[in-house]
């Protein structure tokens, strides 16, 4: 049995799908507001995953998650979407 909770497993899956979409040439199929919500959720998931990894004392892994979250937030800014 894995030590990763079902909630965390879903979050990891969501992050993987989100990063694949961001890196693809596809356009978001919804409105600008829906895209903003999507990007906010992706950044929040990355930070939450970074926090969980940090609590496991995997400093490098948490830094990767935090850095990816900041990169997505910067990308969102280029799309005129502010992620605080």
C-alpha cells in the first residue's frame, strides 16, 4: 500500500496534466476567466505539492515544485492573468 493519500495522488495527476497542457500548442477551450481559474488551481496544486514534499525533507523536490509554480505564475502574467 502506498503512503501517498488519494487526494495527493489526484493532485499529482492534475499537476501532470496541467503541465502537459501548458507545454502544448493547444489553446484553452474556455473563456479567459476559466483559464485564469485553471492556472490559479495549477499554481495552488504545485505549491501544495511543494509543501508536502518539503515536509518529507526532500528539499530539491520541493524547490522544483515551487519553481514550477512561479514559472506558471509568470506565464499567466504574460497572458494578463494575475496570480498573487
